[in-house]
C-alpha cells in the first residue's frame, strides 16, 4: 500500500523525512479512545508528527472511564456499521469479540510485526487475521509510600498477609499522629472489568487458577480462590475505605495522589502523574511487584491496541495512522508522554526512555509475571464471563453471601454459558 506516495510500512521518521508537503487529499480521521489520566492530551502530542507529515488530522472521540461501558458503546457502533469512526483503541481482551468488524492489518504491518512481543501480536490475531496493532502493554504494580515505610521501619510487603499487616500498622500510627484521612490500601473495587483484574490477581497468586483455564476448564470454584476473596473482603472498611467498592483507577489514584494512602494497586500510567508537580506524593513513593498469596506474584496482563474499522471510508489514511502509532516512533512517544510500556522489545533498552521514564525498564519483572484474562478460551463470551465473575466478587466483598457460596453459583453460571457455546 502507498500512503501519500510512501510505502506504509516505513517508519514515521522516514515519512517525515520523505514528505515535504501535506497530502493534497488530507482526511480528518475519527479516533475513539478511553480517557484515563492525561491520556487524551498526551495522545494529541504523540499524533502531531504524523499529522504534520501527512496533512491528515485526528479528532479524538472520548469514551467513559469504565472499559465495560466503552466496550458496550463500541459494540453498538460496530453492529450498526457506522462509518463515523475510523479507528478504535481496543483493550487486549477484545480482539476475539470484535474481529469481524476490523480490517486485517497483516500485510500492511508485515515489516512491523517482528519488532513486537510475539505474545502481544498473537493476542490480536484471530483466525489468522491481525485485527489490531499494539499501542502499549500494561501490567499493574504495587505503589508504596517509601517515606512512610522508612519512617515506620517496614519492608515492602511480599505477601498479601504482609500488606494487610503493614498497611494496618502504618495507618494506625499515622492516624494517632493526626493524619486522620490516611488509609492503608486503595485499589479498584467497583463492579466492572477492573475488579476482574484485581480479583484475578488475588486468586491466581493464591493458587486458585485463572477463572477459566487455557483448555476451557472452569476452575474458579476452589478453596484457594475462596480464601483469596475472604482475605480481600477483610480490607473493606479496615485498611481500605468503604468507598473502595465504587473505585475505578482514577478514584484510587485520587486518594493516593493526595497523600492519603500507604499502598495502591494501579497501572503504569499513574507513575508519571504521581510524580507531577501537583502531586502530594512526588518523590515519596516507589513501585514493586504485587504481593503473593502463597504461589507467587500475579499481575493482570493489560494493554491497548489500535484497530481500523472496516466500515471506514478513509481506510488508507487510517492504516497509515495505525502503523505510525504502533511503530517505534509512535510507541516511543507514547512511552515518553504517558509512561506506557512499549511492546517493541528494543524500546525497553532505549537510553532516552530509561532516562526520562526510568520505571519502564524497571517494570520488566512486573510484566514477566503478567497473567492473561481468560478471553482466549471463552472467545465471544468473555465479557459475559468477566461480568459474572466481577459480580460474584463484588457481592462477596459487599457481604452479600460468602465467597464459597458465590463461587459455587458462579461455577454453575459459567457451566451454562459454556454449554451454550464459547
């Protein structure tokens, strides 16, 4: 394919070098994306070199913070075959469910594909078609107040039991000194995809499996999973505020960044924001792998991708933008602007990234412990599986039934879903 007379597989720098004037057929593309932190503002910075080189422009269509709400809106647009959206920013788990609506990028990206983590490319390949290109990968970590741990003589917790104890002890000591608003631990407890991620980490790290195993076995109803959820239930109202049951990523970051939490579970995007000039925790925190429940640390594999709608009337320009964003210049800009982890392996050793965003090379151990959600074995039914899982977890944490009761009912629900065909 040619983009303004230039092979689309070329890097963005090659496009910039070879293009002396904007395209005569400049298009305005609609790009739909979620909005967490400063993501939209930073996306505008990332995309500007491509706009300057091609003459095309990009209009961002913002989405709700909840990925569950975002996915529902995507399905409505795509089912209607709307041509109003040219590119969709997609979660790593959505490819099997939305593949029929996206352009196959295999040929256009053939020179780019080998540069990325093989597992990430595989996650976006459905029935031999590459339906989205990686923008960045994700895995959450434990954010901790290094100043408070040092003050109270505590080590970074390596197990959930350690975290519970240390959070409680520091919370009590600080409140006794007048820090009445401090909580021990904030995370994402709302009934949405983020709770699936948190709870998968608790369950997997306790030896309770991955909800549905890669071979399709429904594994969630077991003693280790029950124990993991009962541990988390004890946090609500003790080391975690009662309101944590309605928190998503930004609510947790809000408490943390105002200096009112000892520990936080969150994604890499929160690192640079926490070090901003308006942050009460600037220079007072660090990150570590999430604690173990007895069987090692587990961090949910996340990440976002870019897909071109097959209903777009501007596919050539849209593919050009997708290639730029997933290429080395686009991913590097995303890393520098938003602290996102690249999927191009060479960028983990990039000296500029290491200097400006030192968390990225340090996040490698977290990423290496990442566990995928069961989207591959459950295919088109993943969102239903996840919704039933997070509902069972939310009920448990809210005191509406025990973990054992809720997971037994969940297993029956998942059996029914599986019986109707995944």
